[in-house]
């Protein structure tokens, strides 16, 4: 395994990430929220999927730790930074699915679930926040490396599905159905592909799975920065998954539950692909 670390990369515990580094390099720090500073760099990584060119391109940044093996390339931002952490699959078999946990700490267990699912399901990429939403909200800031990573994904693959995993508090929901729901799903816009996907799995009548604009008016992701970007530029698709704490506990502890959620994600991707074809 190759390992690289840039100045400012404090120790950061991440799934399968090895601690320590050899040969740290001092890199000038850019404005980490300047538009365009990261999109081209991320696009280079997504297109080439090899570490040497990626490290050369990312020499303009500060704070990331890089590692690669036969399975994936890891680009890990330090804690309490606006940089974010990203896993990029090295597999030649792409599935077009990109999982994000933009509130991985405040939406309890979503970081851990995202880490597990990215490993188990071999998604094309995975993105996780590195700063609490009270200080910098990765899902609502339209200018950030996280946003530019999203744009790079759909630039590289115009049919990519961006999936975001979130968490809600059942007691804070306004109505009974939302209080009892396992998850609330939204695409941020037209829900036809989502509804067709659930019907294909015979889940369209499941009262624990709500669809924004159809069976609920809550948690529709209508102001989500990444969803808004995809709608604005007309590339890629967006799936927003809100989950109850009880369901998140099941997802974290039970592979079958994670496979169940993955089945919904893949069914949505299939609907978009079939509509395109």
C-alpha cells in the first residue's frame, strides 16, 4: 500500500486507514472554498483512478492524506476541516452509484453506515463530511470541495446517481406516518423513477417507506446543495434518504438491512438507466 500525507493532516481514524506517514510534504494552502479549486483535481482522480497522477494534481492542496490499494483510492481530509473525505473505487466494474454522508457525525451512525456500505457494495465513490454541520453544513453549502467533488462525479459520468444518507428524529416529525417511518425518500424533484423502483420491489405500499411529494410533505431535500447542483446542470441523478434512528441502528448492526437499502438504491439506478435507454 502506498501512503502520502500533506502538511496539516492530523491523525484521523477511518475505516481501513493506516496510521502514520513517511515523508510528509509541505504544500501551500489555497482557499479551500474557492470555486474551481478542487473540481479539476477530483475529475483527474475519477478519470484516471491511479494514485501517482492524483498526488501530483493534489499537490496544490493542504491537509489531505492519500492511500491506495487494489480496491480503492482514499483521499482523507483532517478533522474539523471543510475538505471532506473521499473513497474512490479502483474497480474496472463501475455501477454509477456514489454514496455521501454529509452529516456523518450529527446524523448519528450515518458515517459508520456509509463506510460499511461503500466497502460491502463497491460503490464508485463515497464522500463524508469532516466538519460538524453547525460550523459548516456540507449538504447546504454550495461552495465547497464536497460540492466540487459532486460536480466532478457527474461531469465524469453524466448518468451517475448521487445518494445521500441522512437521519431524522421521529419525535420531531409533525404527523403520525412520519413518526412511524423507517425512511423518507426524495429525489429533490420528479419522483417517477423512485416510485417505479419501489413498485418493482413491492415496497410501494410499505407504510414505513415514505416518498416526498406522494406520501409526505416533509424532508424533501428541496434546498440540498448537491441536489440543486444536479438539477441546475442537468447531469446525474439524486436520491436523498432520511432514516429514523431505529432503522440506522439496524443498518449499522445487520448486513441484511444494509443489503435491503442497497436493493432500493440499485432499483432506483436501474429505473433511471432504463428510462435513458
